[in-house]
C-alpha cells in the first residue's frame, strides 16, 4: 500500500479514537481535514471523476451504475446530455468526461419530428455532473476558472482600454456652460 493512503487511515483511526475519549476535546484532525490533507491517490495530477453512462434510462440509473474511475488525461470537464419527451419524462441520459471542445455547444434544442427536447451541460469539478439539465437555465457550461488564456486576458485589456479612454478625456479642453468663445 502507498504511504499516503496508509497515513490517512492511521490519522482517521486516531481521530475516531480521540473522539471517544472523555473530557475536553481539543482541536484534532477531522475526517474533512484528512481528506483535504491526504486526498485519494489519483493516476495523474489534478485527476477528477465524472458520472459516466451511455444512454441510461434516467438520471438515477446513470448515477447508480456509473463506474468509479478517473477521467483520462486530455479531458477537463464533465458532460451531461438529457433527452426527454415534451412532457419532461426522460428518454435517455449520457454523461462522460470531455475536453473543452465538447462543451462549446451547451443549451437545449428541440427535435420537432420526434417531439423530444435535448439539453446539454458541462461543468468543471469532480463529479459535478450529478443533476441533469432540463431547461435553458441549467443547460449551461460552468467552470471554476476561465476555460482559456484568451478569456484571462480580456479583463486586463478592458481595464487598459478604460484607462486610455479616461486619459484621452482628461487631455481634452473642456468648455464650461456659459463660456462661449
């Protein structure tokens, strides 16, 4: 067994034993602390999991039987696609790990000739795709950080543009009301 998981189990056992002792309870490691300090071993840095199923009957069946495996490298988001009848009843649910490109077309579409609605969503974070997208309010792409470097640059660019605009305004001669030349 690897040293980190063994240490985590020892700390967990000590925390449980300490909670059984009478008297004042000093601040000690909690299960939350242990999980934070010693997360489960991942196959690669920043590994994460998504609920994964292909054309399950509904969300319960998908999440119930989803394999407990880490997403492969090259993926960063959890994808959910929900096909439902116009009455809202689930027809099929597909969930998986995906790269950014698969998350650029979230939302809902209607398949009129079959009278179905298909809603797609993406999220960033381990097992974040628990709920299903059912309408345009929850068929969205949610991230913990900007999905690309281009979006990170947009805020400083906007600030720079605003500063240049203010400098240009300050350098202009102003005419005050009532002072006509």
